C-alpha cells in the first residue's frame, strides 16, 4: 500500500502524515497511523486547493475505499469511489451521493498544513467509522 514511507511525526494533538507537495490537485493519498497489523487508515484529498482528511472506511461495510495504492477517484477525478461496492462520495464533504450508503458520510478528520507538511489531529486507533 502506498503511504508516507517514513514514520509519521507527532506534536501535541497532531501528527504529520504527508507533505503537501506530494499530493496532487485534484488528488488523494492514503496514510496510516499506528503500528502492527491494524493501523488507523486515513485518506487525504485535495481539490481546487482545498485539503480534506477522512477515515479510509466506507460507511456501508467498513471496507477501505481503495483496493490499490491511492486509487480513490473515478476517472475525471470528480468523485471518490469505494472499490468494494461502488459507492460514490463528494470529495469536499465526504457525502455518499450514489450506492449502498447514499446519504451517509465519510468520517471527517481535522487537518491543516504547517511548513509544507500535512497534519491530522490525533485520532483513536480503532476500526469504527
């Protein structure tokens, strides 16, 4: 799986998960927080200069959205897709607009950019969406 190859840095209540320069616009990238077999899986999305972060968990069956490295967008890069069951999500809001979980949202995570690095607020390591 693709992610930030170096260990994520921590500071206070946040964690560095990627460099902004490594995220295309539009683009999406997976990141991991934690060690072992079940780290927390997150998703960074950038569209029109706006950065969002979500838990990489589809609200339908709690599967990760991607089956392959950083493949989240449909062709044309207008919607995010769950590769398991075809649910489609608005990248700006995380709202499912088509599929088995229509009307539900991806779990948003607080994120920000500081000195070219993308930070995500510390999240509990769990498999709940």
